């Protein structure tokens, strides 16, 4: 660990010098790249300095105690300093281990979220709407920007599917834990006998790929236009502005009809397609490197149920970590930080285990 830390300090100092050079400052791309790396390494270097200060404090206190000849009050003070320094060394060492864990390269990316109704018919579509509302409120709380890309509404106000982008600092680092099957247990508004129904809704969270990261070949694309459709209302377009993009090599299809402009719909559809293909390529690469993906953060298997929302009991259970919270109303109103923080802690602990075993 300490070899890594010393190398990090040397690299940090080197970047500090590079960022003052005129040729770097005038090269916007290189300056931005170095500034980002410098910013990411700052917490590690600062924490390591705290660690070394604690080690020096412990050493000085130990030398004073070993030398002897201290009066009672001063000895007690030095012993207290020694204990405090020893405690800090242990705490800072654990914090440094976490900071040195491999960083998910997608954590700083914006995301595209796709919510689809699953088993349960209309009730599943209504819950898709509830999840969209939950994520919208969470995004607002985090001061992220949210933009609907495509939606397919039902007559009762739910969604067969809805896709939207979230732009903001750390969006993927926190939203990635939402990928998977969400199960709801509640009494639907349409239920006359008060029976509890169980439905499922699927959530996919994709890191948004930039054009430079995943370039689409126009020859691989089939683009069709059609008229927007939906549950009705004046907002539905009468012109053929909706876009359907088919990626011929994979057969992947993306539709977008949220905007009145054909060009805006095309742009949004290509953003989604690029991100889906980017995520697929990453997944295939990860699986080729290691069949066991338990150490990977935020790539949740969509075939597995990750969370249950039980309305009669007022509880939400995350099955990945066995956490149950009896605050369903707050969670459905976008207060999901406690769930996300617990998942981050769990996966960091798993990654630490894997690092120590390797």
C-alpha cells in the first residue's frame, strides 16, 4: 500500500509542476485531463499526509515515554497523545485503503435511465411512474438536471416505458445501484376487494457515452420516422417527427418521440443507442476478464430482483445487502441516500476483501 502512496505523491507533485507550464495551460485538452487527475488524487495525498503526521506524533510520544524522567502530569499527557495518535493511524490506514481502491471509470459520467413495466400489467406501469417520480425528486435534491428522452404512457397515467437522462456531478456513481428488477407489493387503486398485488418493474442505468468514447458508423444505422403516439392530449404530434434508430450489426432499436423536432429526437435516440452499445461492450469486456463479477460495482444483473417495496407494511428491502427500512413514504419521495450509502459501503468492503486476497 505504501509503495502505491509514495508513487501517488510523486505523480501528484509532477502534475502540480506540469499544470504551471505555459504549453500545458495553452493545450485545453491536456490541461483539462491533468486538472481532473490532479483533483482526483488530492484527497489521497492529503489523507496520506495526515497519516504520516499521526505516525510522527506516535513516534515522538513513544520516544518521550521510553526516555523516562517525566513528571506525572506530563507523562499522562504524553500517554494520551500516544493513544490518540495510535487510534488515528488505524483509522487513517483504513480510509487510505478505500481511497486506493480501483475507481469506476464511469463514476463521473452522466447517466441514461430506462424504466420498463414488467409483470403485473397496469399496476406495473403505474409503479414505473412511481419510480420515475422518485428518481426525479432525488435528482432535484442532488441538483442534477433531468431530461425525458422517450416515454410511452398508459391511459391510467403509468408508463409502459420511460427513458431519461440525468446530468450532474457523481450521477452514475450513485444511480448505478438502481439497475435491476424492482418489486412492488401494494393494493392497486383498481382493486375492489383490497387484495395485495405483486408487480415488477425493470430499471437500467447506463453511463452516458461521449461520441469520442463510442463512435457510431452511419453505415450501421437504419433511421425511420413515424408519427408520435401516446395516451392522448394536445401534446401528441401530428407530423412524422418521431425517430426509430436500428443498429444493424446488433439489431438494437431505440425510439424517441418526446420532442416536436425530428432532429432533436434523432439526437436523443443516438445518445441512448451510443450509451447502450458502450455499456454492452464494457459488459462483454468485463466478462472476458473475469467470470466472477461480484467485485464490480454497480453492474447489477437485471434478471435478479434487487429491491422490494411493500406498501402495506411501509417497508423497503434491498435484497443485495439484506437492508430493510421502514420509511417507504420518504423513499418514494426521493430520499434514497440511506439505501445508496449502505450499498456503497457494502461494495467497498467487498472490493477490500478481494484486494487483500489477491
